[in-house]
C-alpha cells in the first residue's frame, strides 16, 4: 500500500515537471516572452532597432541616418480591438499586427507616424538608415539582413561603422509567466556607443544633389563625376538609374541594372581621348599649327574612316581639329606620332590602371590596348580617336581632364578623407596623394585653350555655362551594338569650369545616346550653373 502511494506521488511529480518544461520551451520560442532577450529579475528586453555609425559628406552633413523611423512598442490589452483600430492604418502588414496582438505578448512594430495615442502603446523614435531617396546609393552601398555592410562604403568600412552602433531596447517588467505586468510602461534605453562616429567623405552634398538633379533630367542611363582637379577629391558621383536601399528586391530585378555603379564602370571612350593624342603630340614637339586637309574621310590600310560631317572641315590645325572633333585630323596625328607615343601618354594619364578608393573598393581598370595590337594600322587609327578596344571609367576620364586643368599635374582620386569619433572629432585622416607631373605647364595651357575653343565655337557649345566660360570635349563612342535598328552609342562630355583657373572637372556619360554635345553637354552646363555662386557669379535659375 505504501509503495503504491509513493508511485502515485512520483507520477504527479513527473507530470508537474513536464508541464514546467513545456512552459519554459514556449517562453523561449521565437515570439515568446523571453525570445528577444534573456529574462532577468522579473523583466526582459525587446530589441527595437540598431543605429549604425554615420557616413558624412565633406562638410560633416550626414548622408545616412537623415530621417526618423517610428517604432510602436505594444503591450497587448485584454480587448485587442482598440489597439488594432489605432495601429492598423499606420502599419505595412495588417495581418502581422493582428497576429501579434492575438499572442498577448509585448512586441514592437514599425509605424509611419509618431502620433498614435492609445493605451498600451508607446512610440519610440530612432534614426532610419536610408530615407529611400538617399544620394549616391551605389557609392554608399547597403546592409545585409544581419545589419552588416554588403556593398559599397558600408562594406568597405563595416568594422568601423559597426563599432559606432547603438541598440535601442525596451525593458518590460513581467510576472512569473513572462507576461508584461499591467499598468507599467516599458523603459526605453540605448546600449553601445553613440552612432555619430563614422567616416567623412570628399563628397559635397550640395554638388552631389546638383549632379543628381542634372542626371535625372538628362541621363536616363549614365554617370556623372565631379572632381577637384588639383586634389583629386571626388565631389560628386552619380549613377543612373538609381535605387532604393530599403527595397533591394525591386533593385535586383530593376531595369537597366540600377545597382551598378556606372561611375566606376568602364565604357567605350570615343573622341574625349583626342585630348590624350594632342597631349602626346605637344609633348613630342609637334607644333599646334600642324595642319591637315580634312575632306570628310580617309583610308587606313584599306579601311575607311570618316567624320561626323562627311563633307569634311577643310584645313585644320590642332585646335580646330579638336573643336570640330575631326577624326581625319587625329588619325593623321596619331599616325605621325606612332603607337608607342600615344600609348605611353595614355599610361601616364592612368588609363588601364585602377586604384583603391576604400578598402576593397576599386573602380574598373578599363582596357588599354597593347603595342602588338596597335601595330596594326587600323587599330592605331581607332585608338587615336578613342575607338576600338579602349575602355575607361568616368573617373579615369575625369583624371585626364584634371591634369589639363591643373597645369599638367595628374591627381590621385580620393573618396574618404577621415574617420571621426562619437564627438565628431577626427581620429584618422586619409591625406591626398602627391600628384604626378604628366606633361608640362606649356602643354597644359595649350590644351586648356583647345578645350575652351571647343566650348566657345565647336561641338561643345551646348555645354557652355551661363557665367565663367568652360573648356571641354564631346564624344560619341560607337559600341558596335544595334538595337531595333539604332546604333547604341556611349556619349560623353568632359570638361573643366570655369575657363580661367578651373576649380571643377565635370564628366557626364550617357549610355545609348546619340551625340555627346546634345546628350551630355546640358548635364555639364546644369552642374556648372549650379556651381556659379560658389565662384562669386550670380545664381542661375534651374528649371
């Protein structure tokens, strides 16, 4: 009899212990009361979000964390209908809200307004990483599902940005079953260092926005780079089409590869490369008065090359050959110089080479044909007008024009200038590299005048700014692609502003364009006009 009683007590004990284990398992499952953090001393923490280190422009204007997000911290009531009615108009997923309310456990949910006042609901404001209309998303990059940098500068400086992170938590008092105690609001607090520490770029937010506006107006598919010709600082970098970093699924499936950074991608170059040929000629002692009779076309080893104007431009010198973008003139000049001379100048100007703008962040090196390829006369003819296998990035073209604008000194591009702590005090600087002299001051001055004449009198007239003048070169690069019977060209305008003592180099490139002057020239003009007040000129109204 006694043994039966002991057996019965043992069975009851096992049953009660089993129920306790089941209850603990339920509490520690995802969505359970202890799922988001460990429960201690009658409370548990609900993770509301993370604020990550900041990326600043050159003037310490934040380029991320620029808008607010609102998180509703909800302690479900006995009658969930009141909370459901108050919250449902302001959430993205009504079914998710209803499900969470039904579980009767505290939770958080994103809402679109701070103005929700109902029992058991507390609104917490935090910084939103991306606004959805951020500038330079291809450059900034984006985060993966774990909150780590997956591309761009977010990836390059992931460790530094992650070290400057704050986690926002809501601490709930709970009863023995893990349910929030009624009548008590959660305590909101932050863990970790301030997210105001981060990195400082060379990008100028105002110039970036002006470049983006011009690109949106004129370039459906293309890129814009604005560079300081003396330092190599990248002041703006635009790639169109753009994308929303908050909706990566749409970007991955978007037309025309919106996540591709076209400013860092190589394209066919075309007549912009005539600057390189002219530089090589002047450095080799060829007179700028060297003349060629242009009748509209010429034969090279049995292959016909022609100008845009097939009637020709008549007798040209180096300046008028540039202004009219004469293929006949620059093919003839390239033959006079020889492949080695033209190729050597291209190598000195940085074509065919890349450089690290941030850890692991390298633009394309492009393609520079070798001596053996250029030993074929038709290949040298193509190379002399920027055609054939030559490819370069907008940044490489900006460097070449910068060397002209900076009196023969080739700058090394710079994108990141410093890192800062939580007090926004500089902890490390990334100084500019010393520029390389690639041609003489005399050569640079002559090239500057060639390009000024091109804007004043030649193919670059659509790029002429309202004030200050400019120098630049158009380009219509043939790709060999045809779509719906139309040749797909890559069109460029690359130049400096203002004409005297240039402060800015602006390069615009359009994919699937028609002509560099009419496609990319207006982009240059729009950006230059937006920069006019920085140089003391009157503001130019922008349409």
